[in-house]
């Protein structure tokens, strides 16, 4: 009995198909993988490591400070250095901190521009 259709581990497409006994192929991104390898990879997901400007490791829920004034496109004044941002959320990408800034709203930040606050 053939295995159930697998999602592509690279682009998460649901259109992957079996090309050999355990080898799947994705028509959207061209990725090919062995189904035995992907089950091992999913058991131990890669942990996201984000560091602030001083090299301290950040975690979800941390509090950080801006270390310099940051101009924001479409906003009349820059966000001031020393602004405290609580309860950050780490994400993948160039701007790897997702947060809500008091008096401004939701924003994504680069971790190199902030410093972790020890409470």
C-alpha cells in the first residue's frame, strides 16, 4: 500500500508526489526528499537563536530597550532611544523581533538595535 501524500518540507506544498519507494518530489519548488529523513528532522526542530547588540540570547517574552533613535517611515518623530518594549516574540527573517511598541503599535525590529533588559 503506498504511503499517504506528504507535504514538502521546503515550501509546505500539498502537491508532493512519490517518485520512488520512499522518495518524494515537489512540483512547485522542485525539492526531492526521502520520507524517512523528514520524519527524523521534524522530531528535532531547529531552534531559533536571536542575540541582542551585546550578544545576549533573547527569548519570547523578554523585555528590550532601543539603543538609538529610530526613524520610522510615515511617522513624524523617531522612536526614541531608551524606549522599553515588553513581551517580544521571536520570528525568522531579517527583522527577527515582533513586538507592540507603546504609543506606536505593532512593529518588527532587528535584534542588533536593541538591548535585553534583566528584570
